[in-house]
C-alpha cells in the first residue's frame, strides 16, 4: 500500500538519500537494500515477494503503477518528481523515469534450498566473477534455462548490486541466491551429500567438451573469473572441467555468452530426458 505520496522538486528532499547515491551500490548493499531501475525491472519487482522500501517516479508512471503499489502488503513511500529531475540522477536511458529501493531478502542456506528438490535441477555457482554486468546477464541466462538456485562465492560480484539487478532484467527476483563463505566447500557438499554432478566451465587444457557431460541429472555448473576462470580450490571439487567447442585460435567466449550456451545444453538435456 502507499504510505505517503510526496511530490519532490529537489534531490535534497528528505527521504531521497538512497537515490542521491545510486553510484555507490556497495554502500547500499551494506545497508541491506538494493536499487531497481527501469520499467520492466520495476514491474517484475512489484510483482515479486521482495519487500519494496520506496519508489521514485514521474507522475505518468505513478498512474501506470498506482494499482500495483496499492495492492502491495507493505507500506511504501512514494516520491513523485519531474522526468527531468529523475533523469539527472544517473541518466534517463537507464531507469526510464522510474526507480525503486528494495530490501535484500534474509540469507538462505544451501541445505534449505537442497531440501526442496523434487526433480533433476540445475544450480549455478559464481566463483570470483567480478563484473556486476556479467553477473546480471548470467542470472538472466539462468532464468531462461530453468536454473533453480544460484550460489554466490565470497569474492564474486553481489547479484543485488544495481548493475547486476538491471542486467538480470528482474529475473533475480525469481531465483534463490545462496551466499557461500567457502565456495569449494559448498560445491563439495553438493557433490558428496546431495549427489550432484559438479561441472566447472573451464576452457583450459585437458577440459572435455560440454557435449560429453551428462547435465540431465542434478548438476551444478561453476562459472569463474572473467580472465583466470574457475579457481583451483573449486576445480578440485568438480567432477568435470568442461569447455565449449569453438573455432581454432579462439580460446574462450565471454563468460555471459558461455553461460548461455552451456546452460542451454543443460536445459536441452533435461527437457529431452523428461520426454
């Protein structure tokens, strides 16, 4: 529900501090909040179970989303401003005149996610993945290919950073995220306790083709650093190091592109097995 609807004419208005610091997403994450920007992403956010803290938007967008905001169970602070004022924050092309602040959900354990397994699933783990943009695009790929959970390693970009949320196109609201303090241990737990096949997306010498891997069972695919790939400690806990066949002389795809290809192969195999 809408708690307060306030028309603002300056970014110095009370309550807008989070919107004045959009370029400092890491600080927002420490405060337990995240930024949502753009029409489609905000729409998916308002349709999700995530808690909405506040929203800054133009008068026209308020009319578009008034019903969605009214139906929300929590009290939401609504700030209405001119499109020109909103565009001055980061750039109109990014947020389209509508920005919201959400509350990061409470942590969820790997065990909790695994206990809900009812069918062959695909998990994805991020190992030292440093680009928020790549992180967000990979999350979008995960959603498209039916991934059931994401495990974020301690040195990876946070999936709730502003650019990650934006690049995910709001699909981050549909996939549970497990934060791991020790990714090699988490991958080992999946392999030994829950019987997952663990696969490192690792285009290096001695890696096998992804077409030789059985993705039709419960599996976890690990994507690593944009330059160095999956770390040695995590590689030790993987059943396979897999690569995507490509033209000679090209050593790798961008990690987000590689993710789309390998995740689709996992999706294809699981769909084929169901049939």
